[in-house]
C-alpha cells in the first residue's frame, strides 16, 4: 500500500469515527454551554484577593471544540487561573476524545516521533532525584501509560514504581509491566490509604490540570514518608514567551490547564506544608517547542472547517480543501521553526524564556 493510499484509508476511518460520535456530541451541546462552566469567581483561589484582571482570552485551538476561555491574574500574588473554571461536565466534555479516542490516536502518532527525546527527559528526571536520595518506592502521579517509570528504571533499577492516573492507561501500564501497582482516580482520593508508603512522589505537568492545587500538595505530603522527596514540573507562567506569543503560547493549553502557579508561590506553599525546597531548575524542564508550537496553533486557528463530531455536520469537500491549502502553505516554515527552537534552546532554557520549571522538596 502506498503512502497516499495509507493516508486516504486513515482519513476514511477517521471520518467514519467522527460520524459515529457526532450524534452524542450534538445531543450534549443542545443542553447549552452554560453547564460546562462553574460560576465566575471574584477572588483569587490562591490568596483570596479580589484584585483580578483579565490576562488572556482564547479558545480551544487544538480540537476546535466550542467555547471561549478566560485566564484571570491576581494583582497581589500574580496567580493565573481559568475564570470561569470548567465544571465537572466541562472537564468531561473537553477531555473526552483527547488523550484517547478520536484525537488520542493522532496525539500518540505525534509523540511517537519524539520517543527518543522523551526517554532522555525521563532519565534526566530520575537522575535529578538520585542526587538527593535513592528511593525504594516511587509514586508517579498522572503517569498515563507509565512511560516515565519505564525510563526511570534504567537509572534506578532497584526502585519499585507505582502509578496513579484518572485514565484507563494506568491499568494498561500495570499489565505491560511498566509499573508495579496501578491506582485510578485522583491523588486526594487515595491519600489516606497510601499514607507514608513512598519515599518519592512525582507530578510532571499535573498540577496545572487540577481543580485544587493545595489539596494535591497536601495529599502528596501525606503519602510521603518522613524525609521523602516530592518532584514537581509545571509550565512557568513567568516565561517571557508567555507574553511574547500571547494566546498562541502552547503551555496555556486551554481549556485543560486550570491553574498556573509561579515558582515563588509554589515554594511558599511547600514550606507552609512542612517541606524544604532542595532544588529549583528551569533549564532541564524547558521544552524547545515555543515557536513551532505557536505557529501550529495559529495554523489550526486558520483551519475552521475541520471535520469534528462537535460540528453540526461534516464541512464537505470545500472545507477539506481549505484545510489542506492552509496546511500546505504553512508546511515549509515548520522545519525552520523547529530548527530555531532547538538552536535557541541553550539560551532560552537558561533564561526567563524557559517555559517550565522543576521543584524538588523534602518532607521534614
């Protein structure tokens, strides 16, 4: 089968899946968009200040699901958060068919091209923890398919890795031997049962997805033994790229990212909970993707006629041709931006242009 035939077959399979999913999405959208959001709040969820201002207004560029999203920033503690926040129904609606299902297949294919880099990143995280302790038991929060645990094993072969995630992939990770134990759900739900069982807990790009960040930190402290270490990585809302690229800065990742905590706020919260911060790093967590990612988001915005089940009907040949034309027009610039991202990485990762940071803290 030729490449063209393979692409056509994939497109046909996707269109068939979209047609199958469309009735359920249209039925849900008919109930109204209001149910997808909590009431707008007038105070900061981090410090309770009422000095709020709009930082950003945007939309779902990746999936093109309907809705408009606002990020507010606190004038006192500088915390940034989605306001109004997604409700339980909203979280279900916007997460559905992203990490699995319709979009999950395409997402998996995109990440499969970067498996080597991802493995190196996982190894680097394990090495960073090894500088402070050699854990006997490690719980990875938001582990998905257990890729981090599998990579970290090469550095810490005697460590037992367990995983927790809200999705079903965590169960598959256990079946495939990537983790020893699998817990499905949210960390606060399991914290009491797992109290004091781990000497290492990791949260890699998890906190920004959570409804209550402080509750997650308290739960992490509960499952850690005395002297255990917590490793956290999150997008850095103080990155200069967040201002330069605006709504096209990928780490805003609306509507899934609900909170953006600065390194200062996170460190203070950890100290209040009885942790000692032993390491802060912006260099290694930086992901060299800002320019290419922003351009990709812009291209997706210019492709409003994609065939998705949350659209009332398929866009037809005209829409497909428009999308193809936009994509082909942008294609030549992509390798250039990919090169620039990587060429600039030694500089951006060591400056305030870094788009993420890592904190390691010890439970005292």
